[in-house]
């Protein structure tokens, strides 16, 4: 298994590069659904999670304020246009969404020959899924964090990302919720 240092670097870019973002109390959140093979290739190499029923959504959070923000109770939901909600699947569980194929018996050319087991690796069991997942617990002032959330749902136009549970670390005051449209080129809120 390759180590994180051996993997190609993924650069999410500046938060201002994202047309889909919202600012509340000097905290800006941007999101982009990685729903095309081209976008998936940028972050996951040969793996396209969408082909396996998993929609990766990149979230970038910037804290321009003077208060540290707690992210450990943040809740993220993918809301489809018909208002159905899909909660994020923890990155550590994505590998279990589609299990590997059952071992098949491959026999030789002679009937009654010794069977050989054929095994294929689960395509979702790769370093990039957990290695690029959103993992920040705190966001200090004037810092930016990013990472992927994974949803067991297809990308649909008109969908949004709904985030709640961000709190000021000192006071415990919860920030207003964030609703970020996931359509490309949606207006900034």
C-alpha cells in the first residue's frame, strides 16, 4: 500500500476560484461536486467514484474572522432538487459500499483440475478516498481547510450542499447554516 507522501498532490485552489460559495460571519464555504470523469481524475487518478455510486463533493472553508471555528460537530447533507436529503458517508466506510467480487473458481483445461481462486480488489478501497477526505476539527483565524465528503447518490442538477453545526470555539455560538448550490456557475450567495 502506498503512503500519503507517495501520492500526487491535489491542490483545491483558492476559495475565490469557486463560483458556488457562501459567507456567514466571516466564514466562507465553497463546494464543488466532482461528478464528471475529468474532475474525478484530478482528485482520484484512475478511480471515478461516480461509476460506483459515490458522489465526491469538495468543500473548502475559509475563516477570515478572529475566532477559531469548531468543525467537529459539522453536519453535511446533499439535498436533491426534490428536497430528498442524503447524509455524507464517512470516508472510512466508502470502501464497503461496493464489496469486492466474490472469488470465482477457475479450473484448468483438464476437467477435475485443481481450482484457482480469482480475486479482484474493491475499486473504492484506494488511498485517495480517505486521504483526501475532509478531516479538520478546528479552523483557526485566517486559515483555510478543505476535503471531500462522499454521498451515495448520483449528481443531479438543482442540488445543494447543506451544512450546519459550525461553532465559534470560545463561545460555542453556532453559525447560521450554509446552503451552497452545486450547479456549475451558480451565483455566489
